[in-house]
């Protein structure tokens, strides 16, 4: 046989740090594998080793420093090739867009600082699917190429395994899908594999890559592997069978410039069950992502305004925990039970760091607010404590908004008050609501309407006895029997089922559901393994939660709540349907006690539209998918829109927002959000006896919202509403003191409603601030951006779905400039 195109042999060691073992075992195996690779480099002068994952290198650096120095010399020599650029090989659907940015930021900077290089090739050969925004995320991280393996050819047909992959904004990377597995374990012939790939190379007219090395639990290329390759080089020629790396492969292909197809799509679907396994880890991931972003924002503000030291190292440690837990076998929920106990500890540390740093920043800011009103000053001077006690001058309550736009929403103060005013003395509407406290007679809180500036705060004054007239609620919420109603929506609940029988958008008098909604359906999945291998959907319906109890918990004026409690076998589902007077959305707080095995719970919502289109949030973007019933990943929101039924009113739709879930399906006009699955831990049709343990047994809580809208989702504020569900305001009780800060702070102003800012932090080089924004609607936009606390204003143009990162120098004479996700100048 004569080889016409090169076969690049890629020596690698696929190494899951966690899967059927815990991270401590993975830690040990990484050291053994890296040692083996270094030994092969010493023994075979032409051998080249390829390795990703900054986290692995960090472990070697801290535990085997002599080996680390050897690796540094081999990297400098060019025979140990760093790829990936990310902290770990994560699940590539479930982390947020900002998490992907942090994988690049911390991974690429680690490689740059320790080895003087950054990865040029993105590398996720074992992840189960790849979101459609990755080309932009890769390009803006300094990576022009991408290697992956899944979905394989049986799961997604591609014209070629080498192609240009393009995201919605127009970014492109040269991508390569492995033709076969990344490993060559016992019984696998390297030569046969190479010959198969050579046939593909001849057909495609360009070189191919062949990966070899013992994998999954590490090991890497063996002496036997390399001797076999030496024999192949003698047989077929060293120029045709080359010991190589992805870097060399892509460099040669880029130079050759072959005609390649362009694919503008996500790389899906494999292992559909991974988007709904192990609810606890997925909830913790979402909470940790948002908490760390909030902590960064207010830590930056506290540093700039009142000199609080910025806790860079602590926050990075927390992000490293979150990124490690985003490893595809952890985030995908397919590891052993003990691995998830470890994940709980890592998330706990990250959440605790986030809570402590956030609290320190908020407390420092609130302590610096001037709360000495004239009446407070007067009483303080007189030191008439009896008069003070009866004066009721109000207690300052500081409400912080981390989001990049003003929010108007109800906030709970955990006391019962007679009245509440804003910082200007204007009384606001209030409602007494039940507290979580049960010890003693004080079981009431106060709900009040607040308007808080973007990335800022506002002081509200709470009065125990002083009753001040507040503006009347023009249309208070009504909660009567099985009906919730405000000026915008009417919600009717069936008495015995607990389903939503009607959801009426009163603004257009439109029925938004074509049948019962919020229906808890039970799916049989005895035929599924933990991953959901080989499946496209979960549609084997076997029952419903029923025997509902419907009870009114709260009756306006600001909020009405109806609780529905239903049952299936030994499981109990409690849904609190909540309607606020000012909002055209129905919020639902869910508590689930799940006791089922090999079953799945979905909530069903048939949307009253024709020719439906299903769109969902993906990392820093969105994607439209066919309404064909396939189980797919989504993040904070999904939307089903279409033509209005029996009407000439044009388009309308229903968005479903959530704060903890990631899986759903849409079949024609019916959307189903996946709530929970209960497979066996790490089960690939293995032993199923009485000793196995099932996932997600017991209690869990989450929230979702239903948002009807006229027209398309882009103009209905869906992205912002989803963030508001996930990122509520934070509050601090204060006392009376002088301070340099006013009682209201506007932190950020972005003129275009299409642009959302997600991150505000100190720059990694310590020479300024970083503000990251992205375009949310798929339409280009011009916007001005103002940061009053930095005395900065600038303008920028965003392409559709474009991510932009701005570096704002401490020195106000220096201009704001755009940098990439690694915080290097664009183009570096």
C-alpha cells in the first residue's frame, strides 16, 4: 500500500481524574501517567506526547516538583505539546458561558506563566456534546483549532471529519472529529487503525490523525505501541506515518489550505441522560457560578469605592473548584456515588468562599453609606434614649442588585413592619407574608416593592410602628380558590389534578396553553443506562402525579400564592404558583420528595401555537432546534413560539425559565422540562441487584417561571427575566453612621437592552478592571457603556451573539480597550 497523505500519530493518555474512581485515585494516576510519558520521551527520541488540562499540571507542580521541571524542559523542546487551554475537559453543554471563559482565563494563563506557551488547539475528546458557541469561545481564547470525538458518525452525520466550524457570530475554527477512539488498549491493533485512517485520508484528499495510547484510567503510549510504530515507519515510510501532535497536524493543514465544508451547528447528541442526572451537582453548579460572579462584582466595587482589598486568590480557588466539578463525568452525572460526595465538598468550598467574599464586600459598602438622617442626628445628639426608642426613625435596609440593568421586584425584609420608604422618603407598597421562623410569635416578614439600580444598591427605611401612606396598587393580585389573577395574567388550576387548566395573557386575551399545563408526567427508563446511551428521547409515559391538594397560601395585594401538592407512589411534589402584581409571569417554587427508581419526572406545557419553533439558551448564546421530541440541553431558559392559533395576531410564545435544570424536549408544540432522573450510579447495563444505589432519592428544591409573550422572545426580555430568576437581590441590615457613600448607587448603564454584562472583576495583571458583555438577541447592536464608579464612558458595536471583554485601566488617562477571554490584547 502507498500512502498519499500523512497519518499523524498522536501519543496521548486519556485520563479521567474522576469516573469509576475518586479524584484522589485520579491524582495518583496522573503522576504515574506523566512519569511514564517522560520515560518514553527518554527512550524514543522521535516520540511526541500530547496533554491537556491545566488542573493535572497543577497537581504535578504541587506534588512532584522534580517531574514538573522535566515537563518544562520537554515543553521547551517541543516534544511535550500542550493542548486544550482549559482547566479540565468539561462537559461542553452545561457550564455557563462565563465558566467557559474562566476555563480559558485560568487554563491559558497557567500554561503561559509556567511554560511560556498557550494552547492553540482546543481539545475535548471525551466530552459528550459541544455547544454551538464554542467556535467564538475558542477563538477569543487564542485557539484556532478544535479536536473532539463525540457525537460519532452514528449520532451526527458530517460531510467530513475535518471542517470549518462556525458559531452564530461568524467565528470559525478548523475542527477535527476523531474517526475512532482516542486510545489503543489491549487487543486493538495500531496498524489496522492506521490503515483504516489512510483509506479515509486518500478519499478526503488530506491528512488524518490517529490517536494511540492506553486510556481512561491513564497509562498513555507504551513501549509496545512505539515499537509497533517504528516497524510501521519502516514499512510505510517515516514521511507517511509520523509521530506528531495536533499542533503540527493543524499547522500543516492550514498551510495546505484544502477545501473544507463549513458547519454552522452544534455538535450533538450523545448521552442525552447526562443533562438531568444528579440534580444536586447541577443545582450547585448554577448557584456557584452566579455567586462567584456576584462576589467579584461587589468586591471590585468595594475595592474601588472604599479600598477593600480585592480577594483575587480566594476567588480563583473557588473557580478552580467549580471548573474541576464541570469535568464531563462529574457534571454529566455519570460517576460513582463517592465522586459526588467529593463534588459536594468542592462546591461547598466554592460557595462558602463566594459567600464570605460577597458578604465582606457588601458589609464594607453598606457600612460606608451615610445613614445619618436629620432626625437620627438630632436624637443622637440629645442622647434621649427613651425618645429614641419611641421615635421609630426607621432602620436602614440596603438592597444590592448585581445585574447590569435596573430591576423592579418584590424584596423580603425579615421582620414585620408598618411601613417602608425608599432613600428619598417615598413610601412603597408592602404586604405582610409568612416567615420561615416558627420559634415564638414573630412569624411574619414584610414584602415590599423595590427598584434597585444596575450593579448598584439602594437604601430602604423600615418602620416598626409608623404607618405611612403608600401608593395604592392599581391592580392587586387576586388569589381565590383555584385562581390567580393580576392585570396581566389569569391562571386557573384544576382542583383535583393540580394542573394549570388555563393560562390567559390578558394583554392580548390569548390562551397560552392548548391543554393542561405543569403536568407532572412519569417516564419509564428501565431501558436506559446512566448516560442514556443509544437514546434520542424519553417518551415512555407510564403515569402522572395525582391526588392533588390545592390551597391558597397568600392573597395580595403584591403577591398571591396557591400551593398544589400531588403524589405518585411514595413521591410527593409540591408546587407553589406565585403571581406578583407587577409582572406578566407566573413563578413556581418546587419542592420534590422523589422516591422512584429507573423513572423520570418531566413537567409538560402544551403551548397554544402552530408551526412552533423551539429556542433555548446555550453558553453565551441561544440555538433553535427542531421540535421533534429529542432530549436536549438548555440552560436558564427555553422558549416555544409560533403562529397564534385561530387568529391573525401574528406570533406569540411561552418561555420557561429555571434556576437549576438543564434538560428538556419539545415535540411539536409541547415543551417538557426534565426535573429528575433516577438511574443507578455509573450504570452501563452492569450489575443490577439489591445492592445498587439510585440517584436523586429524597428532597430537592428549585424554581421555574412561565413567561407568555407576544411576538418573538427577543423582544420580550426573556434573557433578563431568566437572570432575574437566577440572581435575586442581596440585602444587608444597617445601623446609623456617617459615611462617604450615598444611599443610592448606580453602578452601570448600558444603553442597548440587547447587551448584558455578566462579569466585572479585577484584571488578572492587576492593572485595571475587566467588564465582559455579550449580545443576547442575535442582532447587531450599538451601545454606550457607562461605569460611574470608574468615571468611564465608551461606545461599542456588537455583532450578533458577540462576546466582548473590556479592559479598563486604573489610569483614567489610558483608553478602555478590548481584550480576549485570557485578558490578552485582541490578536495575541
